[in-house]
C-alpha cells in the first residue's frame, strides 16, 4: 500500500530549525571533545618527551598504518613472505616495524592476519614485542574494519553481530551500545585496539554502492543517537572508535574504491544532513575520525578529495567543529584519492590538509620517503609532524597501549565468542528483523501446515568467517525449527535454466522462501520471483542486503528485511518467519517506488508485527 512521503529532494531540504541547532552546537562539542582528549599534565609531559627523543624517521613512521601479510609477526607462511617482499620490501611484520617504525598495523582477512582468535592475539603480541624491541619503543596501534554486518575481518568463532542498518531498524541505543561493547571487548582481547567504526554516513541515496546497509539510516537525528551509542560501547571496552567517512559518504552513486564521487549538497544541506552524526561523535569524545575520498565543492571549491582538503579537514573539522583528536585517512590504495595526484604526493598533501594517520598506502616505501623528503625539504615542518605524532600517542595512552600493550590466551578464551555474547547477538538481531509485507496474515509459518519449504535465492560471498552461503544458512535454520527444507542456490543473476529448475522444484512444496540481493530493474531475480509466484505455491522473500528490493518485486505473500546475509541476521529472520520471535524492526530508510521515486511505498519507521 503506498504511503505518501517527501521526495529525496525534500529529505535534503531539512528544516531551518535543525540547521540553526546544528550551527549553534559547534562550541559545545568542541569543548567536550577537548576535555575528553586532553591528558593530565604529567601524562602530557611524558608523551612530549617520547616525541622529543624520536628521530625524524621514527616520527614519520608513527603516522603510517600499514597492511602486512601473514598470521605471525616473525614466521609467516612462505606465500605471505613473498607478498610482503613484493609489496612492502620486507619479509615479516617485525621487519616492517624495524625498517619503517610504523605506528599502526591494519588487519585483513585477505592478508591472512585473522585465522582464529588465539592466532590473532599471538600475532598482536608478536607485533608489540617487535615494536618494543626497536629503537622507538612505542607500541603499535593495531586496527581493523569490524563494522559487523556486511563488513567483517574477524569471523567465527568470534561473536558476529547485526550490522549498522539492522541496528538502525532496531532503533535501540541500548542494544546498539551493547553490540559495540561486545565487539570492542572481543577486539581488545585479540590485541586490536582501534576499530574503523561506527559508520556515521547518513544514507539518503538508495543507489549508494559503497555505504547502503553499512549506514545506520537516513535520519540524521536517529543516526546521531546510534553513533553516540556505538562510540560509548567501543571506547567503554577499551577500543578506539573511528567515525567515518567525513564529511559524509551517504549520498553518492560512485564507489570511492574505484572512482572519485562528487557530493552536490549545498553547505546548508551538508550542515543539516551530513554533519549531525559527526558533531554527535565529537561531543561523545570520539577517538578518531576517518576521511572520505570524495569531492564536496560547497566545502572546497578546489575539488580536491576531502582527504587532501585543508578547507575541509582543518577549516571545517578542526576549526568549525572543534575536533582535536586523530584524523585517519581512508585507505590510500583506493582509486578515489589517487585520481588527481600521484602516490608520492597524496600522503604529503593529506598531512598538510590536517590528517594524522596515513592508512594503507599502495607503496609504503614511496609514501614514507615522500613524507620524509617533504619534512627535510621544508614543505612540511617537523613541528607539524610532531602535532600528529602527539595526537597518536595521546590516543595510544588513552587506550592503555603505552602501559599494557599485550593480551593473553586466557583473555581470549574468557572473552571471544562466549555463550553470553552469542546469546546477546541473537537477541539483538531478533529485534532488527523488519516485516514489510504480510498479505492476509500469511506469516508466521507453522511446520504443521507449511513444513515443506523450498529455499532459493542469491548466495553472495559471505563476509569474512561468517560461514554461509545464505541459502544453506536459511535452510539449516528452518530445519532446526522442525521444517523440511530443500535448498537450491539460484544466484544473484539466475540463468533461465536455473529459474526453470527452481520452478520445477517448487512442485509439491508448501512455501518457497527466496533470498533476494540488491534487485535492480533488469535483474533476473525479478523473473525468478514472478515465475515462482505463477506456480501458485506461496512465496516469501527475504531481502538479505538492501531493503529496497521490495519495491521491485510483486506477488509474494510476505517480505522480510534482514539487512545482511551474515548467519546471525539470517537465523533471526527465520525465527521471525516461524513465529519464534516477533518482528520488531522498523525501516531506518524510506523505500520508494521503482517507477516513481517521488512516491514512497514504505516510509522511515514502517514495520509490521504479529
């Protein structure tokens, strides 16, 4: 049933009152942030002495956060040694620290850093031993992207939690803070002290290819409240939170990994729509803010990417918003930051713009030597470099790294993937699943009347360590609840033959469950659903990523939005499907008509229940 609501243009034109509130709120967040980040006088003197004793090369190293291949700091597999030599010119993480004095290391699953929790902890300890054995004697800030939902680097048996848009659908600051607290405690137990989360982008563009369900929603106020809750959860657990992607990545149709997006918001629209979650993060004492590789002409007419923009990072973030914490770039190997300048200029320009940490440059030797040469040549002053090193040291001190950088096997066993954490994850996930369609009260399903279930649909590659594939997870969860499922993976782009196979398999079934994934106007997933509906067997769709799928399919008896295809969210969706849990989620973004974007089919806050 259509629900009239404002168009996207009206959503951008937020009320003048909100703009006034945002404008007058600049002073308070600045004061709160300065107080949160200022160490006591004794600690500050200690940190300044550490900076004073560093060589120029050591200071340069502190501002870099690098990838490194391997499960061990000193004895990685030969393939990882080869990759390190090829890309970094060193054999191991220990050699990386010795040569470049890097202040940070980022973990990736594809770099083979995250096999299992005990191995991760051992790698972290090995990295810290290398750091404390070198000339700098400053622990390394180990980081990763553990947003949960569709972006995970550490998988099972660690606890996997609902992603951002699912938490937005749950709408509970308490649940959101608890989820971040669990995630933070487990990361800290593995020696990871910085998480590149929360995502503070306000997702107002359904076509956004890079943010989407990584955002908490489209309402700046709601996003601000949940960003604050996540910061308190992460930092309360001893992990530095990182709000991203400043000045806001929620209204783009270009993925900055592959191109340079342009945000066309006016300065007023930016202040009303994009800025509030970052203001809230600053007021909450956020440890770090990550830059975005995108252009905002209203904030910087030079059209430099925000990562390299002095007007945006110093003029807006530092001076207007009063932020004095660590600013970290998004990954410097992304195309969005490399389109205008070479890899040797990007790190220098980022530091001149106001950045403190340079994340994952494509060629570390090029970037490191470029910064060193810029200081020696006078383009960057050593005093400017000292400012960034001091901010980084303050963060390390605040998170306890300078006094206790190690973890232990016992801490991992007592914290990571505990029964209590897993139960909490399931409970939180149940409160996020959103029921969008339920014709004639078709749901919940009962095994006695709809026991034979055909499960078909998309099986995208699972986020790191989240098992899957989705159709198998859905089928397994149904089987556990007493149903008799038949599973047939039809894929994101089902072929005509596969569709015919699904139609044939529907014969004799009581219901068909279809997992849909980012359905487009030309997607053969639409044909799949239409052909299954035509069989007369009742069809239920589960949107396993973006909730917008419901606008492009018809004829189904019911539709659920799960917001991610990770196991915790799919299992929760099945419990809702089967009536073992009630649907409580409410849309955190509007779903508009595929034929007329001015028409809103399901507004923010929509959600059925039973």
